[in-house]
């Protein structure tokens, strides 16, 4: 009588034995099927994410609420300047509460210039500034 250990060694040594469950054609088909399933899942996730993001973006664009500025006081306490319609209000946000502080007129606010906000970020320029390399001679 053979022990389980001897049967396992025999099927591993000769995978073409009957009952070993190894068939090269089935293995390739299974691999191809798993690959197709993986690609289908990734493509499905991509389009689902785009759909949800577009829906949320449309909702934000057509909202009467807009966060203008946020100032961090401590790790979980913030002051936010929020535009509600045509009014500007300052609120305090903590983990447990949101508190109205004051209403601010538009004349009292300083807005960032559109050129500052839409300034194009060049990765190569940022990297050269961080490494201390000068653009002209390439030496640090």
C-alpha cells in the first residue's frame, strides 16, 4: 500500500499520470480566462470611477456652497471661509461641531489672482529646484 507522501511525490515527478489533474491545455485556458477576467474587472473599475467622479463634479459645479479658504488651527480644528450663494461666512469645524462664527462682506476679502491659481506647474523645474541644480549649467 502506498502512503499519501509517495503518491504526491509520484504525481509531482510525472504530472502526466492519470488522476494527477494536470493538463497543459486546460492550464493555458484557465490562465487566459483569468487574464480576461482581470482585464474586465480593471476596465469596469476604471469606467465606474470615471462615472462617479463626473457625477460628483457636476453636483459640485451646480452647488450654492463653495469653500473659499481653510485655515488649520490644530490637528482636527479648522476655520473655513464658505461662500453660500452671494454671502460669505466663517465657520469653525471640529470633530464634534460646526459653529457659525461671523459673516464677512466681499469687500473685506482678498482673493488670489487668477494667474496665481492657474499657474502651470513644471515638474522638471520643481525637481531642479529641489536638487539645487541650476538650469543654465546643470551643476549643483
